[in-house]
C-alpha cells in the first residue's frame, strides 16, 4: 500500500467490542490491564470495564525506555507510569492502541520488569498494522490493517468514545 491509498478504517468502538469478544473467557479473572500511554491507556480502561473479572489497572509511559531516546530526546507529554499493584507474579495484559514495529511494546516490557517479575505478559492491541521490526506478536487483536509506512493510525477519544484517523508520519 502507498501513502496515496488511505485505508478504510473500521469503527474504533466496534473494533474494541471485537477485541473484547476475542479476550472474553481467555483472559485470567485476576489479570491486570496495563495500558501504554495514551491510546493504549484508553483501551485498557475500557477493557478493564468490559472483560469479566477482578482486574487491576495500570498505565505505563515508555518515553525513557525507547531505543531512540538518546537520538531524539524526550517527546512532549511524558507522563508518570502508574502501577498500583504488585507486578511480581502477576498476569499482565499489556495494552496498546496500534501495533506497528514492536518497539513501544519492547520498551513497555523493559519498564514492567523494573517494577517486578510478572508471571506472564500477554499483549492486546486494538489495531495490528503489520510492519514489525522486532519479533513481537499480539495475543489479542481487534482488527488487522495494511497501512503505508509513511502513514500513522491515530486513536482519539472524545467524551469517552474512541475514533481512528490516518495521518502522515511527522518526523518531529
């Protein structure tokens, strides 16, 4: 696909419900949901509400763990990671909005291990757009899309409702 071809995006709310159906019954009753800021955090909040169980909720900012941090510096909007549960021995469902190269997920896993040693980490993503640069694969996927490398899929939230758009990649 080229950047001249904008993919047709699914409805984000319907994709979230498809993700929930794939996870229902497969996710441990006491699994903790950890969302990668910002889109993954929004999806994790919704999953914790929609998946039956007793789920702790946490959020992780990978800004300091990115492999391009030394080259590009800190991007605006860095937040504090919040994991208010014991990571040691926990079953964790790491949640991201869009899985692309796998680098953000790698960074999130590195940061999780700074908090403790989980028993298991599963990965749930709203959108898998392919294009992996690392051997990372999601356990649960809402939808798979083919998107040109110079385009970015962006998740937005307005009054709690999720929506998807495609934007050109900016090299800021």
